[in-house]
C-alpha cells in the first residue's frame, strides 16, 4: 500500500514538472518571437543578458502534525549564482528568466520517546536527532519584472514569479543522541553518534517549487550595461522531504548582486 502511495505521488510530481516546463518553453518561445520582431536600439526595448550571485540566509520550516515531533532548528548561510535573461515587452516591463544553481537547506531536529519493551514501568528511550541539510538545486526562475523610469543613474524595480527547481545534490550532517532512562533509580545512559556529509538523496524530493519576490535597483554603467542589487525572498510551496509523515518547506532571504549587458 505504501509503495503504491509513493508511486502515485511521484507520478503526480512528474506530471507537474512536465506542465511547468512546457509552460516555460511556450512563454519563452512566444516572448522570443515577439522580441525578434522589435527593432533593438538604444532607445528601443532591449534583450538583456547578465550574471548574478546571491549570498543568503536559508532555513527549513517544519510542519509535522504527527509524532515523532519535527521542528526547525535554526538557519544557515546559503549561496546561489547563475545567468539572467530579460525579454522586454515595454519600456517598464519585462519577462525575466535564466538558470541558477542554489544551495539551500537548514537545520531540523526530531525527538522520539518510546517505552522500553519488557522494562519496568516508567523506563523510556529518548532519541534526539539533529540534521544540518545542504540541498543543491538547478532552478529556472519565471518572473515579471516591473521597472520605473530612470531617475538620474538609477532605475528601481520589483519582481515576482515562480522558480521550479530540480534537486541535484542532498547532503546532511546528522547527530543522533540516545538516552535510556531507568525508573528504578539506576540513572540514565546517553550515547551520541555523528554522520557528517551523509548522502540523503532518498530522503529529499526531486522537484521543488518556490515563489520569488524581490525589490531592488539598477545603476547605469553606460550604454545598456547596468549593475543591480536586490533583496530577494524565496518561499517554498512543496515539501522537500520524501517521508509521508514529515513535512519541511525550504525558504530563503538573500541579497542578489549582478550585472546586465
């Protein structure tokens, strides 16, 4: 029964991936045809290409209604980099996309308490597991960028859209602390084990989808070249964990810096 549920889940995820990438290809093709019909001049509507990096703070928001309890356990430093492309369809609006490599993740902890079979009443076994996840994704942002007219050398903008992503690497540093409590007064015994850099790909879903919201400014460097900086918030929609009884959402707040040509 469980294997059937997993099969249906991954079939649904694969269907979502196909739909989103089909939509992306359709939009990209349509915008490219439109842009090719326009005369690209210094006073016209250009197509921009560029590079960006995004140092960030990343975290996992845990939502687990059933025991054993799963909770967030703090944030960590993330990083992203990639290529940007903007297809303008008016002076103040453009379709912005590209391809990014993003390092996400965060810290989770889970606590499970069980009675010891065959022991005295009150004897218990507590297992505390803390995990520091590093998740690497290839993402294709699909966003609408809205810009003001140039004010001096500055242009201010807002950006909103979606970022479908594919997980390409999943690592975790895992610490497991087990405590046995003896109700007879013999005390307790605690053992700790560590596993650093463990491959947890099987515990992570392949597909992720996030909402992107950013605000920032561009500074003209002359001609069509601009430097940009923006505060970017990336809010996950889907569970990054593959286990049925666990749920964690990937979030990110970063400072994007780049150059458009």
